[in-house]
C-alpha cells in the first residue's frame, strides 16, 4: 500500500497565517505543489502549479499569509498544519530592519548589521534565510555572513564565508552560491582553534566594511550574520567578538533568555538585543544527522546537486609541487613558550606538513595566496588571511613515489600550490 501513498497527492487547505510542516523520510523524495492562493518556503515564494522536489531528510515549512491549498506527493515522516508560528514576530523584525535601511538611505548612513544567535537547532539559519529573502524581495542587497563552521549554508563545512545576496533563495536549493568569499577554518567546531575563528571573523568584517565603502547598495542592505550554536565560554566570547568586529546594531537571540541577558549586559547599550521565540517546527537533529548533512555538502561540492551534475577529476599531485600546512601548532604550557611568544602565536602558526598515509580522505583547501618561491617562511599571515579558491580531497597517498591522488572539481593543474588541511574527512564512494 506504500506505493499508493507515493503516487497520490494529499491535499492540504491552509488558513491565513498558518504553515504546513513536513519531513521527508530517509531515502525518499516528496513533491510539493501550490494549487491555489499564495505561499512561501522560508521566505521564498512558491509558483503555482510547479512541482518542487525535496530530498531525504528535508524539514520544510510552507507558510501562507493569505491562505492556500497545497498538494504533497511522496513519503513524509510527518506532515501537519500548525497555526502556532512565530512568523508574525519574524516579519515585524524584518519590518524594523527595513526601517533602518530606509533611514540609512536618507541619512547617507549604513544599513543594519544583524547577528543571529542561539543554541543549536533553534532555527538560526532559517531566520537568516527568511530575513535575507524578505530584504532582497524589496530590492535590497543584504550580505549573508556564515560563521557556522559545522553547518555552513554557503560552502563546505570547516569554512567561514560571506555571500552577497542578489535574488531570493531557490525554494529547493537555497541561495545561489556563485561568488562567495570563503575562508579556511579547518574544523567543524570553533573550539578547535578559537583564535583562528575570531581572527577570520575579523577578516570577514574587514572585507565586508571595505565592500560597503565602495558599494552603496551593499552598505544600505547591511548584513545578516549566522553563528554557531556554541554559546558558552569561548563560544560566547566569540559572539561578543563578532558583535564588535562587525559593529552590529541588532542581535536576535533565538530561544534562550540566559544568552539574551548576558548579551544585554555585555554589549554596548546602543546595540539592540532582541529575544525571539523559536518555531515549534524546528526539528532537533541528531549528531549522525548533522554528520550526514556535512558529508552531503561535500559530496554536492564535487558531484553537484539534483539537476546539475558535476564530474570531478582525479589526478596525481607530486609532493614537491605543493606546500601543505596545518594551522595551529599543538598548544604547549605557557611556561614552555619561547620568550616573547604567546599562545595566540601558536594557534595562528602555519605548520608545514609532510604528506603521509594519514592524509588520505582529508579535505584540503586550496588557498588563493600567491605562490611564492622556496621559502614560505614569513608569509604565514598572508596565507591565513587569504580566501580559498576551492577544495580537493586526498584519495590516496604513495609515499614511495612521493605523490598523492586527489579529487578536484577542476582538471589538473591545481590553480595554486598552497594547501591547508582540514580535520574533516570525506570518503568518496562514487
Ligand atoms: P539552526 O541554524 O539553529 O541549527 P536551522 O535553521 O538549520 O537551525 O533549522 C533546523 C532544521 O529545522 C532545518 O532542517 C530547517 O529546515 C527546519 N525548520 C526550520 N523551521 C521550521 C519550521 N517552521 N517547520 C519545519 N521545519 C523547520
């Protein structure tokens, strides 16, 4: 009887200001169609009589301001209509931000810089997407700053990035990621190297501010910063650092009063800190689920997504043709540090790595840093602060022949020869 359910669509009639929530079963696909009325998915409008397909594990809410009829085809784990959503509060937040953009336009000032914070699985990324969509639908050009190194919506995990938003997110695929600015962090949690995390946050803030100086629309559009769910200890300090680096005007705290109170206490008084409820629809994701999403993100980078297939290349790279680094030397007790050196220096140090078998399956960032001659020494800062031009995965290492085989989105040769190792591994099953 399962196959019957797959072929016949189920109709849902929604009143105004309600949403249909559904989750797609593992290994399944679900098709959504708007039959009448108006509806949106995380701020992207649906076209009528178009079939939208969502893959396994997708967790979707179709919201309607006016009322609508929808049809779902395929196996859903759950599908229900909820009247209880915080969407009105989110819309009001958008309206307040839009007010600030208008004022910025009038006063030749800059638009709102917004940081979205909260523990994991409270819908931070979703709120960012919503606010960006509403802004771009009004003709604004906001920037998404993605600081969630575990679940990046812009690039592969282990990166920090910025994306200039010029059109609403695609309902199925999210924002078009044509020319993101991406930095290598190298791990899925900021705690691995908090100094580097804060430094890259500052780099992104600087690049964004430079862009605002030359691009009025970017300046008025402002930015929406998505952050990690780690909100205690150094994670909290990283949020405070980010607020100051970007000179944020507004902080949206999702679902956690303690965090809200702390930020109100610690941020300058002119920063507006707002507590917002999370949506009851946001689903908690297990560790495994998170890992799968990360894996999927890397697979998409090499093999493409849905309709668009990429054909990555496999080729050998001689050890002598590349320089491989890890960022951060293992920390040693303060008392053992050479005179005049601090822990900061060790965390931001570029450590040359000689390739061995243990490099197999690791993701490597190809740094945009200019290749230099023999001595890489002293150029460390340049490499840390350089964006990434792409990623490769090491699929095999032959220490005898001194070559490694890599999976790369582009044919040989590598565009640059400075490679940075990630903690993250990807096993290519294709
Ligand atoms: P966070 O960024 O805080 O970790 P996300 O924004 O990624 O959280 O949301 C977690 C999951 O919940 C995502 O898969 C998202 O699609 C889903 N989700 C968010 N809002 C809703 C909603 N209203 N109904 C159903 N699913 C939702």
